[in-house]
C-alpha cells in the first residue's frame, strides 16, 4: 500500500510516498483475513467487500448472511500471551465499526442494486484466528457483538 504524504509547501519538491511495511504482523493479519473469508463463504455467507477503507478507518470484511449485512472485524494472533484474538475488539472499536458500517452503506448502497432492497439489518461480527506455532489454526466467530 502506498499513500501520498502532503508536500512541504516548497515550490519544487514532489510529494513523497510512504510505503507500508510488510512485516510478519501484516502477513499474519492477511493470513487470518483469508482464512476468515473462506470460513464465512463455507458458512453460506457472500463476501461483498474486503479491506474497505475510508477516512474513518477500515472494514476487514463486508458480507451478507441472508438479508443481513455483516461487518466483520478479523483479529489474528500467534500467541495467547495478550488474550484471545477476539478480546482485542473493545467497545470503542465496536462503536467505530458501527460508524464504518454507515459509511460503507452510504458509499456502496447505490452499487448493490436489488441486494440493497433485500438488506433488512446490519450486524457486527468478530472472527478471531489463533495460529499456534504447531497445529491447525483455530477460528472463533462471535455473532452480533455490537448493536
């Protein structure tokens, strides 16, 4: 990902670019998001969007579960030293996800076509992915964590 940094105001200086670091933490996060998306599809959900961003933040996954629009936050950990992955979603983060759901709907609803008429409710889910050093990944799915 590359973002443009505002220039310094000097007349002949081009804008600088900042490149996000692709370290182990982002690789673990990307792995967890791929696993979560596959899990949701296998559960019968339809993925509408992944890693959607606006000035308010980012939504990891937007999906539908029947007539419900589901905003999914994915947390991935390699260790439980700081608690289970789902414990990282605080009430403040849940409130931000509710705001982001509104932003996503405001931007994307016209693009949904007939699906827009079918969406009856919006819910916020959290998927925790624990990837131990040995053995398979473990997925925990919390449904409707924020009203």
